[in-house]
């Protein structure tokens, strides 16, 4: 009986390891596939925010003068 339970526990562990490995492969593939697009989106957003802040600061300086 103990051998049967031990075998089932080992089988369950192997199944979990395979699932984790599959998820890791999918995540790595997704990052490689979409990584450039995401990087560009963040870069564009950062540039837009920077431009808005600079415009705000320039407008504030003009109003105060």
C-alpha cells in the first residue's frame, strides 16, 4: 500500500513539474514575442508624460512672469 501511495505522490510531483515547465516556456515565448512592443509602448508613454510635464512647467513660468 505504501508503494502505491509513494508512486502516486511521485507521479503527482512530476505532473506539477511538467506544468510549471510548460508555463515557464509559454511566459518566455510571450516575452520574446511581445517584449519589443511592450517596451515601445512604455517608452512612448514616458515620452508623452515628459513632454506634458515640460509643457506644464513652461506654461507656469510664462504665467508667473
